[in-house]
């Protein structure tokens, strides 16, 4: 059994190649008994589980298809798709994970998180995050009329394209003290996260941190098999 | 006209020497050198594109000439049946590999002179044998080493024919 980790696909109707890449990835890399962990920002924007878009349907069908192939799929919310909820999980037959999850393998425990919580130097973002995760805020947002939410999402996507908001240079990196502290709290020596769009492997003393990349010219994934963790990439564009 | 003869049929191509002079001349030179003979379509994604011109049937990369400048700002669009240069994430890194669009791939078009927006330079189009391309795009693919989307049965260019009209190009 191999466990695969991906994040930051930023799927959007304007980027059909990314969904195509995910479909190919699922078809070619995942085998029966494997597990797929999506560590946030699967979507560039998620306006609520009642999203009737073709993209939403395609992704839910794709993930539900994994379940049929006996591949378990786990999804964490990211900062761009934090409204992913129970209905999405039901329709795509995935299990939603909390912000921090510890999994075990033969080498011990591994902490999984999207990564935005580790960027504690970004004070404005952390303030927004606290606000956006407030149940009242989420309730109000997810109960706006669908049309209004669709327009909002489309504006968000246009804005992030124009401002190159998805480039690593526009996203703050993690705070190393926070990383060490969070790993200690969860009693792990291994951490996998995304969010920063800076794919790499870092050592913090005896602790190791794997960072997933965002999908664009390349698709990134981490494979965990028999205690060995590898960060891999493949071409998406020609 | 250049005809790529493959084990699945002939694909005839017209190059756009007006709008993509560097890329068209580059492709013609590879064709004249017989470089493409023995290369395969090594990356086939239905609904996207079929890519070839740089790998042999054992998935060994064939060493091309120096990379060329990216002409994606020439106004030609990545539409069904067009040919464009493949490259690494450096916009000006195309050498021999090309791809045939089997969808209207708007996101591959030029949108700005930066690494994200350079896009992929269209330099020609299929004028005959689109049925062959459509058969290729449907073949079964899998992963091979570090490569994904590799046809299970190799689709090889066996011969490259150049029409007299290109003799003085």
C-alpha cells in the first residue's frame, strides 16, 4: 500500500489542464489499496458544497471513482477551499480531515497539515483565517444566494490571476519556530504540508519537513511507501 | 508540406514561415536531418495534446540542437490541429520536441513576457491526417519510469517526407 499526498492543485474552470493532470495522476499512479491525501487547496475557490458547476461535479465523480477502485481518499481544507464540507465529502466519498492530522506508518508518526497555520509571520492572514473559520462567518457566507457566491468566486479567481497571488513570492513562508513547536506538540519528527508553493525537504535538527508544490507547469506529489517518503514531480504542460 | 509517416498513418503538416520563422525553420531542419525518424509520440493525453519528437522507442531522450527563441507572441493560437513547440519551464528552451493540440488549449497561448505568461509557440498545422492524430489521442497510456501518459504500444515516426514546395526554404 502506498500513500500519496498532493495539495495546492488550485483547480479552476479556467485551468482545464489541471483537472486533466489530476485525472491522469489518479488513473496511472493509484492502485487498489492505496490512499490519497489531498492537503488543501484542491480548488482555487470553493463557494459551498451546493456548487453546481461542471468542475465541482467532475471532481466529485473522479474522487468517488477512487472509492470504487478501493483507493481511500482524505481531504483537508485549504485557505482557498475552507468551505469544503460534509456534503462534498459524502458526494465524493472522501473523509474530511481536520487542520492537523497524525498518521502512522512503520517509521512512526507523521503530521499532515495544509500549511497556512504555520505561516505565523503573516499576521493579516492569520487574522483573516480566524475570522473566516468562525462558524457564524461561515454560516453567513455559505447562505448567501448561490449567484452571489458564484460571482464572488469568479472575482477571487480573476483577482488572484491578475495579482499572481499564487506565486511563491506572494505567499509568506512558514515560521520555523512555529514548525518546531507544532511538531513537538504533536510528538512527531516528520511533517508533510503544502500551501507555501515552495516544494522542498527541510531538516529542523532531527525533524524532517516535506513541502508539496503547487500544480502548474508541474504536478507535485509525495509518496510514502514502507517508511520511505519521496517528493516527486511530473510535467503538466508540454 | 512535411509528412510524418508513423506506424499509425501519415500526418501532413504545413509550417507558418511568416508568423513563426524561427520555429518553422527549426522544425524543417530537424525534418531534413531525419532527426524525427525513430522518435515516438511519448506523451499522449486525450483532451489535451499529443507530444513527440524527442524520445526513441526505448524512452531515451534524443539530443537535439541548441534551444530556440520562443515565438508564442506571434498571435497564433493553440487550437485543435495546430503544432507548437514543447519546452521545459524556461520559455526559450524548445529544441526538437513538438506537440499537436487535440483541444483548444487557450491556457497555452501567450499572455505576457514573463515565465508564467510566455506560452507555447504555434508554428504550423495539420493539413491532412487529422484522423491519424485522433486515433493516436485515444490510445491506451501508462507510466514508464518518470514519464506518465506514455502510449502502451509505441507510436513511431518511421519516415519524414518534405514536399518540393519547401525545397528553397
